[in-house]
C-alpha cells in the first residue's frame, strides 16, 4: 500500500501521507488529494516541492531519510547510535508488537535519527524525529540518542540542528520516558554553556514532553507552516480550565504572535535558511 489514511487525528489531520517509497517509481498519473485545499497533486509534483502542496503550502509529513537527503550535502551524513532500539522494559502489554509494527511501517529502528553532516559547507550535529515511528513519541532510546548527540556536539564544538515531531512521551515506558525530558535538557544546557548553537525546527505536530523540554530550549526556534505546537491538547485544556481557547490556539502562527517561535519558514527554504544561520555562527579558533 503506497498511501495510508491515519486513524489518529494527530497523524496529519487525516491527510493521506507518503511513506517510505521511492516517488520516482510512481506513475506520473498517481496523485493525492491535499486535505487542506482538496486539490489533486501528482507524485512528481510532491517530490519536486519536498512534499509541500504547491497550491496552499500545506506541509505533508515526510520520513526522516527524505528530509536528510534534502538538507545534507551529498554523502556527508554519518549516522550515530543507529544500533539502539527500544525494549519492553516495563512489560507493558503488546508493546513489543507495537514496536515491530512501527519499525516495519517506518523502516527505522527508532523514532529519531541522529548524526553529523554538512549543511551549506558547515559541519553540524543533527537529529530528525520520525512521524512514522509511533508518531515520534519519546521513549528512553529517543532521549538517550539525542542526549548522546548533544554530548558529542559539545565535545567537538559543533552546532546542533534538530527537527521535532512528536505526540509526547511514550506511555508504554512510563516514568522512564518522562525522565528523558530532564536528561536531554541537561545535555542541551551543557552544550549551550560551552558556547555552541542549537537551532530547532518544529514540525507538525510537536506536542507533550518534547515541547516541554528540548523542542523549546533552542537558541533559535522556527516552525513549519500550519504546525501544531503545545503541551496538552486543546480539548484537555478546555475541560481543565473551563474556558474557551482563542482561535488558532497552538498553531505556528499563534505561537509566533506570542513570541514562542522566531519565525515560520517553508520547508523548501530550510536548507538555505539553516545554512545562513550556521555560517553566521561558525566558531573561529583563536
């Protein structure tokens, strides 16, 4: 199956998203309907626009490898800690089955890929969270991989570029998952104290414990258009507070107006935009 309609409304607003298939092998007549503007888009158009609707700028979910191919200079990406994967440490019912399914669905071992690469000539550490592995949920391995990346970047005096997408902490790992918020935050602080740059891109959705920790701790934070960013969902907040939320609450545009993000940048401009920021912050050895 090439296209799949998510059951969870977090997974792309019900839009059909493209998974780990080579778009070049698609028939040019094969198309998908944008859930925002309802227009048909051919597979070749989506490939050319990095899975951004050419009519309304809706940003489709994309897998980790496509994003890395677009951002990194050719053959420059070297993955780190690729051997790490989650286990059912709390004997949570059916967790092994969910992990196997997530691995098959995403063609990855975990919900984040970490490594080093060059972007516009600048060497950087990079992590990209995976929307197709349990919706980028944060477990112990996700926290460990990102923590190790920041520690390596601190030692090697490298900037870190991160792309977040997550439904929150992974409930199957309980408090051990929640502990990753503090662990990663500590590594981010040490990286910052050493005078290094951390640049983060929030993609749709970035929610829960990821938002409450490393997603919002970067020196520069931008968002893709139409991304939802927050901690608890709007319905939970309304039920808890008994108040009606403002229009567009937790949207990228709303957070920009409140100063929580520094800009909203189209995916097609990410490589150039991030490259310019990295060049401005290159550390000169004395």
